[in-house]
């Protein structure tokens, strides 16, 4: 179920850097959440130079949005966001004012993967 959507300006991450970051995210999420790596999905989006803005000014803004099932504690998510921040900053070189990370949650009953409705989070 975890779906990572990363958005960067074209050219910030080459194909090798994308593959490396996708592998790091899959390993991190599998270890952190205790789920199989096969459940971790990563999608990269790029936007043209001049199409990203921060504070109303052109910027090489980078973002990561994570979609997960509801049921995890606030502490769990806070630590997760910090660790994701560190990974994204290392991969993109984005300064603090040009990096955005957020978690979206969906009830397991409203998500499907591999043809099955997702189970509730165990031990959350």
C-alpha cells in the first residue's frame, strides 16, 4: 500500500539517482513498517524549469507525498517524516525552504492492492 510520489524539477535526479532513492525508500519502509518490500510503490514526477515556486519565486522545489493506511501513532509518523526528510535532502540537495514532505492516510477499507482490500494496520 505505501505509495511514495516524489516531484522534482527536471534534471535534479537522473535515472540512477531515482533508482537508488526508490531502493532506499523501499528498504526503509519495509524495515520501518514491517511490510514486504513488494508492497512499496514509488513514482517520480518532474516539472519543467520555471514551473516550481517557493514563496512566489521560481524554485527547484522538491516534494514527497506518502500515502499509507491509517492506524499508525503520531510519534511513528513524526519520526517517519524526519527520516524521509533526511533521505530526500541527501538525494536532491534541496535546502529546507525548498523541500516539502507530507503523509496522507486512507482507511484500509478504502484501499486495494493485488486485488484485495487492505487489512488493518497490526500493532500500530
